[in-house]
């Protein structure tokens, strides 16, 4: 049986991650209303939100900022693919290549939302779900990223004796994110924690 090359395995991994990300997003967008939340566990919810900016719901400066962010993501993905190919030819460790593939797949997954979701789907509202190919809600490159994973591990209030913030809500982890964000975060943390020596000497 012919052995599959490392490059092809990385492509399979990257494509699989993007497909998983898109399946989750399409299921959420076409079956949940905006703001709807489903309790999976007491500390884990599927909460449908959309963001117009960066990962974890951060924003980035209006229409011009969103266009620049989409363009930057495309350039970044291209550079990452080029870098992975270069490291592959140099015989870089498998862990380094996998970490960079996770980051690339995550970035590409969110790029798809920004580029095409505004054209493909109708707008999600607080009272109705979105439908595919029934009239888009935004032009090319101005789609909104679908987020759904919410982990309120701590949902309480600060003790009254804490200065300035006593009695105010205390929530952790509050941002809502998606599978693509998880790929980027896991890939980045893995490289920083376990493969920093490779980058420091490279």
C-alpha cells in the first residue's frame, strides 16, 4: 500500500477542519434564531451570535475596517500556506506543520463567512432563521462570522466586600466563539508552548 505523503496528510487535515467548521456554522445559522441559546451542560451552551469583526466577538472599525480585515485574512492565509510549504520542503517537525495547519484552517474557515455568507444566506434575526439562496444580506467580503460556543464556567457576582466591583456580575468565560477560532487558538498555543525552540533557532 502506497504511503501518503506528509504534505497530503496536512491538506486532508486542513480540509477536514474547514469542513467541520462550516457544517457547524451552517447548521446553527439555518436552525437557530439570532440570540437563541441551547443548554448542553450547565457550563456549556450553544448560543448563536454573529460578529462583524475579529475572533471572540471583537470589532474592527466599521465598513472600511471590515474590508481591511477580510483582505488581511486572505493575505495571511496565503502567507501561511506558502510558509507551511517551505517548512515542509525543509523537513520541519510534524508538530510545527500541524500547528500551522490548524491556524491556517481556522483563518480560512472565518474567511469563508466574511466572503460568502452575506451572498448566500438571508439575514438571521431574533425571530426567524436564515435561509440559503433566498437573497443575501450583505455584499461580497462583508458577511458576518457565525459564533456559537459559549462556556460560562463561572456565572455569579463579585462579593460585596470587593472594592469598586462588589455586587457586579462575574462571568468567565464570556466570549462566544466558533470552531475556527478554536483551531487558531489551539494551534497558536501549541506552537508557543511546545515548539518555541524551533522558531527561536529558525
